[in-house]
């Protein structure tokens, strides 16, 4: 194979990905309101605290720390950070808009000018460096007021508030943002309803109907966003965003094969089927019947879903899952918000996420075969502990190795399998607060940020070895994946 054929198609969108709540800081500044991430405590128990019935969405500084309040202070340091992204050669930068900067409580009639102006400054700075923003409209950042007063996405009224938010940002940024995504990892609401859907499941409550009703509202909201995007900025592209983790059967036992298929159908495809194909799949309709789920679908909803489908599928890929029908508690391994049984062929990260580059090629093939729309890997990466060497350098060869193998897998999917892939934005291109654990020590970045789990640190930025590696990858459009140049400290 020639060097040329090993590269990615011209115009491939290389970059990095982040979310407002995990990096901005600027807590309460510019009249920002409180969002779900602001009430998430730091530490490994974060998700279990959240899942406790009756979680009250209040800040309790006596008991917990709140690392998202400061993030990595992108709110004040965005110019420095964007200059570093430009130095790596980023073509795009994935970020999200904090809904609560634009509508602090979510239900106001008019947007907050200070919030709108902040993102104007960020987009202008990106363009100054030739970087296109890729914007997630909602990344686990629902206003707490909507959670408390309306029950999150359970309420149909929230669709109206979301539509207002979308119109405000589309009208303001129409000349500045070409790539949009509606809800981050929308299918995560199946596992983690608080972050995705804005409510907790009370013990005695039937979880099925409220969960799928909330999803229905998000699907309607997503289609309304697609519709608005076409009307307000027809040149822009808008996608959905899902977690994709291919499910392998533990062995060739047909029972396990069937089980893996069933697991995959609900988690991996349920949302994309609606957002890409424009309708609930026959499998999901049957699932609703079997579980007594009756949705309140308003007149015109189904037509809206059918008519306003997304342009592309954005997805996060961190790991695959392996499943068998009959498993004991000891068989279980956890990673991300997903669990499964241990795959004997795979190693795991320090946080137990199984590392599977070939699984990315499998995912790209599965998604493209099913939907035949362009794909965009908008998250992928290795959360790892980094050490600063005596000479000040950070030799993160483990991260380079992980990323290299994943880029090789996607290159094969594109060049050998014919998958239409728009781009790649690896997760946490600059270290930021972990979503699932609230830790800083779980680092993904090419850029190190001097901030620690106890909140200490100068916030100074430092280039890791992987910074230079990625710079070379982008410069050669993915043809060169090994690092041959010397690394400065
Ligand atoms: C995805 C989220 O699930 O994974 C990000 O969209 C998150 O917000 C990323 O940060 C990595 O997960 P974590 O828990 O290691 O931060």
C-alpha cells in the first residue's frame, strides 16, 4: 500500500473533543445558572451518589468537593488553549455550549447576552486560527431548575424551552458554526437517566414509561433542532451523538449469540434508529408492548421525526462489551457506564475499560452498514495517570500506543472497508475533569493541566509527548503514525 492510500481522505476533520461542564469553570460568571454537572460531587463514588433515589440536586460543600466549578478554567484561558490546539494543527474543535450560560434557569423568555458573547469570543478565536467549531448543544448540562421544577425531560414543556435555546444559538452563531450535534451520548439515558434525561428513578416508580417518555421528548427536541438548523443555516450539518460499544458474544453458543444481539439492539441502535431513520424500530415497538410502555405521542410527532433526520452520526468509542446469557456477579466487569463479562483477549485501562482498537473498526462497519450516512468519531481516548519526569516532560507512550492503534483501525475501515468517516476528535485533548469520577488524575489530554484531585495546582499547561505525535498525524493526514521527531520538554 502506498503512503498516499494509507492517508485519510482530503478534508478529514482532525481535532479534539471537550464539554463545557468539564473544562470551562467560570462558575456563576457571566450570570451562568446552575446545571446538573455543577451539583455532581468529585470522586469515584460520583455516579453511585447520583443514582441514589432522592438525590436532591443541591450543592453540599461540607460533604463534597465540586471540581466542575473550576474545571480547567477554559473560561479565562481559552486563548492560550486554542493556540495550543492550533499548534497541533487541529482542523476542528469539539466543544459544547452550556445551556445555563444562555438560559440560566432554562425557562426564561430571553437569552442571556453575557453567555452568548462568551461563545462569540471562543468561536472568533477558533476561526482566527483556522479551526472550525463542532458544537454539542447539550452535553450533560441541563439547567437544574428544569430538573427540579419540571422533572427534566419527562416534561413536554422542556421541549419548548430547548427549542427556544436552539433558536437563540442558531440565530446568533449561524455564520460561525458549521457542525452541530444535538444530545451527547443520548443513549446513555438508559443507564444514567440523571445526566442524560435530567431525573432520577425513584425506587417505587415504574422506570420504563418515564424513561422512554423522556427519550421521546428528546427525539422530538432533536428533530426540531434539525428543522431549525435547515431553516436558519442550510449550509450547516447537524448530527446525533451516541455511545457505541459493539457487543460480542462470549462464545459461539447460539444462546450467547442471541443474547449479544439483543443487548446491542436496545443500547446501540434504539436512539440512532429514530434520529437517523426517523422512526422507532419494530424491535423497540415490541419491547414497549412487552414492558407495558405506553408513550404519550402528540399529533404530528411521528411525522416530525420522520421528516427531520440528522445528517451524520457522531459517536463515542472507548470499548467493546462481551456478553453471555447466564453470568454470575463475579463474571461482571465494568467500564464507562457499561458492563459485561471479561473478554480474555483484551487488556483494560487503569479504570477497567477494556481496550479494543479492532472494536472501533467493527463499530464503524456496523454503523455504516446499517445507516449509510457519514460517521464522525467525536470521542475516543485513554484515561490514564500521567507522571511528570525530572526534566519536565511527560512521556505518555501508553496513550500514543492506544491512539495509534485506534487510528490504524479507522484507517482500515475507511481505506479497506469503504466506510464514510468525516473526522476524528479524540476525547479530552486537554486534560479535564472526568465525567464519571470527577477526577483530574484520569487524564486523556495531549496537553497536561496542572490540577489535581484535591483541587490544588497552578493550572499551567504543558505539552505531553503525545502532543507531538498527534501534530505529526495531522500534518500527514494520518499517513504517519509513529513519532520520529525528538520531543522537547
Ligand atoms: C463520555 C462523555 O462518556 O466519556 C464525556 O461524553 C466523558 O463527557 C468521556 O468525559 C470519558 O469518560 P470519563 O468518565 O473518563 O470522563
